[in-house]
C-alpha cells in the first residue's frame, strides 16, 4: 500500500512524461525522462525533468483529519533548435509544465484538495542541486553551476507547486 503522498508524486511523474508535441504541448519530455530527486543536468540529459519533493506542512482540520501542504519543484531541460530562442522555449516549457499538472491531469483531482503553481523561473544555466543532509546537521540547500557543452543550446524551466491534500489523522495511507 502506498501513502497518498507517494500516489500524488507518481501521478505527477506520469503526467510530466505525457508532455509531448503529439499530446498538444509545445515541447516533448517523454516517457522515462522524468526523474525523482536526481540532478538530470549533471549528465547533460535533455529532454528531461526532475521532481523534487520539498517541505510539507501539516495541521489538523475541524474534522480530525490532517491537512497536508506539500511543496514540490519541477525542473525541466530541453534542447533548443538553432532557429529558436532559448528564452522563448523556456517560457513555453513553463506553460507545458503548468498545464500538465493543473489542467490536464484530472487524475490528481481524486487525491488533492488543491494544486497551485506558486513560483516559476527560466534559465539557460543548468544547476546541480544539493539538498540538505539533515542527519549531518546541514541547513537549507545549495546549488552549483554545471557547464553544458558549448555547442548545445538548452532551455530550462522550473515551477514550484503547492499541493494540499487531506488524510485521516495519523494515517497517511487513507484520505
């Protein structure tokens, strides 16, 4: 049995994999190209996306359930054709990610109370994210620039989402 959180993340990954021009999007990420907590830019993999599960806040509601607010970050990178401007493609990639998770994925509706994009960023500079090692006493996260090969042009977009869902108190497996 999987937790509700795990089911949500799996559906997010599946929906990001559906981003393709054949499905009406501007860009293609594709099946098997969405990773979880893996810095795809370190290996210069494109197209690719990564889902980062960030902080989750919790509080009890008036009915005794636990309202959970999960923040996730979706980062994506794609190659840009010579005739295209990377910034323009990055903006379209932002739109593809937002549309895929908010409008196109109705299967999330049965698990979440709300999903909202809360921040977005575009770039042409890939980064390697280093998440904090809580056990080692590190705080926050850090990033370092990873140089891409000079002869390639990439578009990079990241979107932060806030996902609100409710489970029974003390039972993350049951809505």
